[in-house]
RNA sequence: GGCGAGGUAGCUCAGAUGGUUAGAGCGCAGGAUUCAUAACCCUGAGGUCUCGGGUUCAACUCCCGAUCUCGCUACCA
C-alpha cells in the first residue's frame, strides 16, 4: 500500500425507500469490511456516505403522499441512517445532499466549471405545463405507452412493459401536475461535453486495467459507443439551484450533485471534528482538513457502488473532477453485481425485498448472521441469489457449528479445567509448531483477499482459521488427556485460546458485533491491531477470561418458513394487483372517437426489421390502398404465421419513420395481464378489407 | 440488433501467462467421537468444465460459431 490515506465512499442511497439486503450485500457491507480492515491496519481512512435527496422521483413521491419533498427525504434519511448504524456500517459521517454545506459545495463546483467555460449551453424543446407554469421532467408526464397501451406510462419509462421512453413518445401526454396537455417550449440547459473529453477519460480508464472485469468492460463499452454531451441541469424546483444568471427555475442534475455529496460530506465531517472551525475555504486551511482527502495525490479514492452506478462513478464523476482540476480521481470502483431474492429480482415497488429494519425486528441482535450470509454469498462477479434456506444453513452449519462451537468448547474447557485462567505453555510438539506457523499466516492471507476486494474469499479464510481450531481440539483430545497428562492439556488449551483471540481480531471487519462479544469474553485488550493477530501470544499465561456465552444460536425451521411465507404473501398480493382491471379512462365525446378511422385490413407481407428485437414490417391491404406499417409485435407473432391474417388498423394516424421505414397507421392489439399482445380481428369471414370499425 | 459480464460437482463459488488423476465450502453417504448448540473430526460418492467446430504434442484455459442468463443500448405509434 503506497498511499498515505484513504477516502472510501459508499454509494449515496436514494432517499425514497428503506434499505434492503441487496443494497447491503452489493455496496455497504463490502465497503464497511474494507474500511474496518484499513482502520485495524492503522491506516488513515475516512468512510463517507449520505442520503441522495434530490431528483424527480422524490418530488413525485411527495406529491403522491401529499407531503413536501423535504418531509419525504427527512423520513428516509433517518430510516436509512438508522438501519446502517444498526448493522454496524461504520461511516465516519452519514450526511445528506439537502444540507447547506452540500448546496454550497455543489454550487461552487458548478460555478467553477461554468467560469472555466467547460459547459456547452444548449436550447432544447421540453414539455411545459402552462397551468402550473413549469417545465415537466419526463417523470411528471404520463400518457399512453406506445408499446403496450398502458395509459399510465411515465415519460421516461413504462413500468408495465418496462420499455424506456422519451416524453415525446407518449400518446396523449398529460401533466401530472395539472392534468393538462403540456406544450413544447424552448429551454436552456448546460451540458458537460463528454464527447470532447473522451480522450482524457479513455486514458484514465485504460490506466486502470486492474479494475474488476465487469467495471472495466462496462466502461469500455460506453467509450466504444462514443460519449455524448450530457445535460447537467434540469428544469425543476427541487435540488441545488443553478448558480448562474438566467437559470431561474433550474437545478443541478441529480447525478451532477450526488457525487459531489461525497465531497460535501467529507467537509462536514471536518467541521464537526474541528469544533466549528471552518475548513471550507480552500485557501485558508489547505491540506489541513477535508482537502487532503480529496486533493492530495497521496490519498486514495475508492468508490463502492452497485453495477447500476458504474457509468456515473467511472466516467461522469471523474470527468467532472478532471474538468474542475483540483481534485484526485477515483483509484478504484469495485462495483458489485445484483443480489436476487429467492430467484426473483429485488423490487421496492413490488415489496419483494428483505428490509433491514424489519429483519432486526424478527432476528434480534443477529446483525452478524446477515452480514456473514451476505458476504459469503455476495454478488462479486455475477448476480447472486439470497434464499432463506441458505441463510439458515450458513448460520447453523457454519457460524454455529464451526465458529461458535470452536470458541464455546475452548472457553468451556478453560473454565472447567483452569477456572478461566489462561494456562501456561510448557512444551510444543512438532504439530503444535506447525499449527502456530499456520495461524500466524492467516492475517496476511485474509488481508490479501480484502485488498483485492475478494471479500467472500477473505471470509472463507477466516472460517478456515476456526476450522483449524476445531481440528486441533479433535486431534489432541484434551478431554481425554486431562485424565492422564494434565501438563500437555495446558499447552493445548493455551494454543486453542490463542486461536480464539486471533479470531476475535481478524473477524472484526466481517463480524464486528461478534468480535466485540468474543473480545469481552476473552477479556482481550481492545486496542489490538490487525498485525497483532500474526502473533500467537495475545493471551498471556494467568490472564483471567470472563464467563462464556454462545456467540451464535441456531435458527429454527419455523423462523425460516415464516420469512418464506411472508414473501409468498407479498407475491400473492402482487399477482392480485396485476390482475386488477384498470379503471375506465375519462369520458370522451363521440366526435373525438369519430376522428379515428379504424378499418379491417389483411396482412399481405411480414418480415423482421433488421437489427431490432421487437419490430415487424407489415404490408397491409386496407381495401382502399396497400401500405406499410411497422409494429412492435415480433415477440408475439412470427412473420410467416400471420400472412393473410385480418387485423384492425388505425389508418389516419400521422405517419412516422421507424428505423428508417415510413410507418403509416397502427395495428390494434389486445393486451393481457402478462403484457402479451394479440390481434383484434373480425370473427365472421365475410368482413371485407376496408370495412370500418365503429 | 449492438456492446459488456457470466454459463465449472445437488447448491454457492475458485480455477496467473494452455501441461500429470479439474478444486473449496455447504448438502449427501459411511466411519469415528462425546469437551461442545446431535455440534466437531476422518473418509467417500458426485462434473463429457453450456453445446459445435478449430489451433496445438496438449485446452476449462486460445480462436470461430451457436445457445442460455444478467446489465447497458437501439427499436415499439
């Protein structure tokens, strides 16, 4: 390790929902293990996090619940902060992007780039709500999804069919603010010219071939596609105000302001530590406070994130930092993949999750069991699955049976034979010496894995240490020897106790609660460092240990089936919700209906549109002409199967070019609850092409 | 469709620069044992390394193609 200090961040969680096991396994737990390890090594490290509280979804949630955005973020900021604390995620500071410091910091950052002339100003057309007198973010617009017909699709995405949309794609767009039809209006925004910065960014990424393959590959993928300028401001009133003239009603893009949150949080940390001495001014106390963690080349910046954040942390944020000029850039971004739950994607909206705050109500004081399970099964190289059965097995067969059991039998025997006093070592056998050598290698072995972000490997090495202990006891059978060779037993128990002591030290990053308890039982010096665990004399002869209690308890089948049942209920509720028939649309007039000219037509030709997954190019005989229609039905119909098929077609829809093909009209489709499409056709054979549908 | 990451024992995963009988943990079977939360310890069974081709004396490891999973991205009037 050649760096003087470490700035470690964990992704700022978005303040619109509680924290679940996926967050923990993918980001916060590995980050915490890493940081706790560094601290034990005596390294200078700051662990930074906070709530990400801006952006459109929060304003929508607030509106839905009839409260202010501030009330939304206050609620979740507390909930998330408490959950992290409860699980021992040892942030040096857990801040929030609605703080004053953050607004100032983000604002200054933007201003500096603005003054340097980094941004490209661009005027674009965005939907505007004339009644509410404001621009509408994509999320604020609902309309009919052009793909699946869902009437409540958002401007950026249809949640029913999952397709990503542009607000301008929606049929019958409506503002969620006023219910009015929005109009297109020009607006100015500031873009970060990532295209121009590409060579610089490319060089940066290429200098980090040591990054995890998923991270590096994803970055290269973006670079190969060519970076595009990206708007760093939005027309919205919730967020950090854009600090330049002519930017009223605009805020910083949430992805511009969020990563700066790492910097602001570090500032706040030092404001606290320095008893209010303001270290904000770069000139004033340069190098004294927060700045050395962000500006000194000998500081190592590491971002722990989930894979959804790769582009922001590896490309956009570094680009921002480079453009600003006075900051270091991330040295590594160990992103994890995703954790699934019982075979399905974790979903907040579908309540398919294990929430941290609920877990602790049902598994009181079992933080370390979850930490252990999630770490040993972390999605480090690919998506992974969390199952309750696995959780139970890992607790009962590994934590209880191997680790807890070893410690318990050692302590019980020590109390039984020596009233809790550490016995002397008298004479080492050959195998004792080999074992002691083996034990002293564990800290370096585990450290090597942690430093490569291979936490599951590190954890399994930790368990191997406990296994060595169990084997040592089984091989030497002190409970038998006590009858014939008491002196030998002294040495055996001493060595076993040393193993327990070493375990207490090296387990700390992974199982901090258990480490503390074990340390207490052993009456261990709490200031022991990581490297002390290389020694095998942490407990001196005559040292008095305290009463033993079980480190872990078994989890019974009932507790597990209760959790499985809870998820099954959740699934049932979702299915019921999925089957619910959508309520009728607002009343319309006969005149409006009559404007639509829907006819019966027959498909004459059908072929896949090249380089698309969903599109078929159809030639339709409408009775009065023959026309081409492009339709997104390739997933449901094979071209050769639908030649001659009669369909309903909206013939007077304005033509539109799709993938370079002029599409005239729209085929009407019925959609079932699974989102599958089906033609709507006449049932009697004597309906001619061109017949009107009324 | 393009790009990226994956597909290795029942399950979860390791397997530098290609080289004797492909590894670990859990689960399973058998044995041994009783200090310990019927735990620990020992032994064992289990894999045509997704499928085809190719390069090579030799490929899980390199090349080409197919296929499945996940993600990013295009497309849906």
